[in-house]
DNA sequence: TTGTATGCGTTATCAA
DNA sequence: TTGATAACGCATACAA
C-alpha cells in the first residue's frame, strides 16, 4: 500500500493524498473525506523511510546512557520516553556500557542514523578530548545533557546541584552530632565529582574530621562494600555517620555497619526505590530526576522548532533531602 | 556528503562506491583502497533513510514493555540492547504504560515504523481480542515474546516456568514447617496468573491452609502492603510464611510483619537488586531473565536471516530459587 | 572490474 | 483546488 494506490483508488493525484496526509487546508472537504476514507479502509500509513528521505527526519531522538539496567537511568529513560511520545517522537536507545572503549562512538553512531536530537544522561563518555566532536554535533542537532555540564556552545545542560545537596547532607548529619562522616563513592563522573566536592566542602566548613580513611572508593557490590566496612571497623576508623554517592552503597554499608553493632545515621543519593526497601528505610538526596527530564524534553522540543527561542545553556535544580528512618532515629 | 560526492572524488561511479560500502568482492583492490580513503577522509556514512527506502529496513528492532522504570523490564531492555548492538541492530524503545487504553496501538505504531522485528517483554496489552492483529503482524516480521505465550502461528514465546517455580517455593516453605502461606500479587498478567497457579498448586498438593484471606491482591506500594498486613494481623489471619509475585511486595510485607513481631520466612520473585537490599536479604525466585533475553535475541537474529531454520514456537526455562536470609533463618 | 539506469515512496515546487 | 514532476540518496540489475 503506497500513496499511489490510495491516489488511484480516489482518482486523485498523489500530491492531493500527500496534502490530506499532512493536513494541508488546500484541499476541498469532499476530496479530503474521500481520501481519508480510503486511507482508513486500506489501513494505509506513509512509508517512514521515504518520508525520512525527503524530510531528513524520522522524528526520532537518540537517548544515550551507560546502562538502562541502572535504576537511575531506567527512571530517566522512562520519563523521557513517556514525554517524547506525547510529542510524537520515537526514542532510539543506546547504552555505552561502563565506558570501556566504546566511548563517544555511540554518539557518533547516533548521528549517522540522523536522529533529530540527542539526550545524554549522566556521563557515558569523557568530555575532555571529545569537545571538538561534541561541538560539531551540537551545531547539527539539539544536544542536551542531563546531569552533566558540557560547557560547549550549542549544548544544553540540565543539572541538579548535587554538590550543594551533599553539602547540606553533611550539615544535616552534623546536626545529629556526627563528627566523622564516612563518604562512599564508586566513580568520579561529573556527578560523582560534584557529590564528593559537596561532602568535602561541608566537612571543611564545619571543621569535621578530614582523615583520608573517611573517603572511600568502592565498587557497587554488596561484597565490596562489606569488605571495606569490615576493614574500617577493624582498623578502628572512627566513623559516626555514612554518606554515599549512591543509594545502593548506602544500603550496603548501613547493613554491614548495623550488623557489627555500629548503627549510625546514613544518607544515600538518588532517592531510588532501593532507599525504601532498606531497613531502616534510607534517607536519600533526591536529585529531581523528574524535573531534569521534564526540562530536557521541553528544551529539546523547543530547539527542534523552526524558530527556536534563546534557551539557557545551563539549568540547575536544587537537590532535596528526603528524610527517612536511617536518619531520623539518630536525631536528637 | 553523499555517495555521489565520494564517487566524484574518486573518479568512479556511485555503483562502485556502493560496492565497496557493502563489502562486495567485485572491486579491484586499488579502487577499493581509493574509495575507502575518500570515505574516511570525508567521514562519510550512507544516509540511513535512503538505504532504508531501498532495502525496506533500517536494522532496527522495536522493544515493547509497559515501563522501563520497572527493574525487571529495565534489566531486560538492557540485556536486549546490549545483545542487539553486537548484531548491528538498533533498538526503538516503546513503553505502553500500565495498559490504560493505549493497548496494542504501540505495537501497531512500531509496525508502521517498519521495524525489522519486535520483542515484547511481559504483558503490555491483552492478547485476547488482539489475536488477529498479532497474527497478521507475525506474518510480516519476527515477533518474539518474553514471559508471555501468544500461542499464535509465527510468534515465538520465550518463557520461564514460573508456575513450577512458585510451586517449588511453596514446597520449600512447607519444608520449614509452614502451613499457612500468605500469597501477595499485584496483577494477573500472563506471568501473574502462572505464579498464582503455582502457589495454588503447591498449597493443594501439600494440603496446606487454603483460606481465601491468604491470597491477597495489593498495589505495588509500601503503604498499600503495610495497610494490608496490618489488617490481616488485626483479623488474626494466621499466616506463617509469605510468598509474593514481586520482590517489592515481599520486601514491603517482610518489613511490616517483622515490625509487628511476626517474623516469618519470606520469598519474593524476580531476584532483582531489591532482594539484596532488604534486611534480612530476600530469598527470591530467579526467572532467568538473562537466559530469556539471550534466547529471544538468538531467535530474532535467526528469523531475520534469509534462510531461517525452524525454531521452537515456545522455549521454556526453569526458575531458580535463590536462597537468602529471609528463608534460611527459618530453616530447621 | 566498472558504469548506467531504474526503483524505492515521500514531500514540495511549480504550473494549470 | 488540483496535477505533473523533480528531488531525496541509496542498492542493484543489467550492460559494457
């Protein structure tokens, strides 16, 4: 079934069919009705490739992240897909894996597929060394980053101020009387660096314990976290609170600490479903993923309109500390 | 940059460029090298729409589920995307939401986009009433279902025998001395029905307590589960074990029960990250998502080859009970 | 081994 | 208000 078939059935030209297909008003009501009827009857839909070839667009946006299996990215992709659907855009999902060597290739690949825009969630590849490539891409299609700041002309970054959020978390812990806050993280991505900085800033401002052993890098597995906590306890590193860059690290550390009779206030980050599954339920820094995604879509859509307004190259939302049992129990 | 530009630069015809592009061996080494050099120098990549128009394929497979934010679907999508990437297929993600009214429309939409194949994860829409449409689609492109059984000619279903798995879980609980197993579920999807059947089967076979109050439907929220458990305890419904169709329900129920001094063995299902986050860690029925996805991809790929071999319309994997603390503590 | 010519199904321009 | 026709960029059958 092609536009020719419909045209033939209606005794009109393909131009006319195309016009009703695209909602032109330069068609008489009578012909429109006739064509519409035929389209419906034949269950006809225009060939997207031919359409794409002519318009250089298939109304598709590329969504890039390191791994959708991660709860944070999954939530982001879900929000994005849902929002884009409303605007009649499809999403082409591309996961880079933990940036081994695929790197920016995935983005380049997306470009070759002529997507209409790209949303990059998190830090799927290093920006430095790829700045030129990114800039060139941004000149061709809208490029928006969630939880990363590319600082490149033509790129739009939607971020949560996790640094301030983590600093506030340190203050909150300090208010419960803690002096030695153990900080756990797994990777120094853009987000990871800022969280760590927030922790350091808070600790410094409040004159808390700054010994290096209180800042620990660990893989995101229960075993690794358990081994690390055991080691710290054995070495008598005197932590009286735990702050982590990821809920999962916080949950793991909380359990091990408590099982060793070392119950302390704990705060995680991402406010994922995991936080609610822990016992005690985990206080967590909400990085407003919903707002970030909502803004990203709004930005993308506006940029894709012919007369795009000037948009902020950087949009920042505040993080929000969601207090749950892991924290409240220890409040005075 | 088009194939014409490359041809001109190399003083050859577009046919020759096309040939080296598609790895034909009917090109002299000298020309091939020349063309390849030009392609690289110009960073040229064929226009996917033009290619798609000619071949009626953009090497893209549609992946359909109700919501990627769900840990189970997220994991599945991740596995699928990863595997498809290796075969140079892209994934177009489409989420239906909790089948309100969008229904099978998403699948139809995918077809209009001329995807090369479709993978349906779980139960994004009702099969009954859509059998004809599904059959027609399956005649056109490979259609494989994960954790659903369409029983339609041309469709391929990859399933985990969760019914037997749940039955075994009941046996395992019974072995710890339980007689009244509380069963929690949230929806009677294909998977949901079979899990429930497995529970019923086990209970029946073992002559365990069958009172209706032991089978509870509840939304997937902590509040709802808490309210339900409280109600059961108040009504003195005498459950001495909990089995749930989803890890999240199990985790929620386990916590409330324990807080009311009603610690019982608990088993969830999906063996998601959530199971490890609970305290005590949750015993869970692993439905072998990795195997399911691996098989789905293998099937899809084979079906898309010109000479597709005969493949089983239904492939079944056994579920696997992963024992953790929520169960072992109660073992004799 | 290489080139020519046609088809793929649209959209859009121009003329009627 | 309509129709004829030229792009769009590639693959491929056929000719050389």
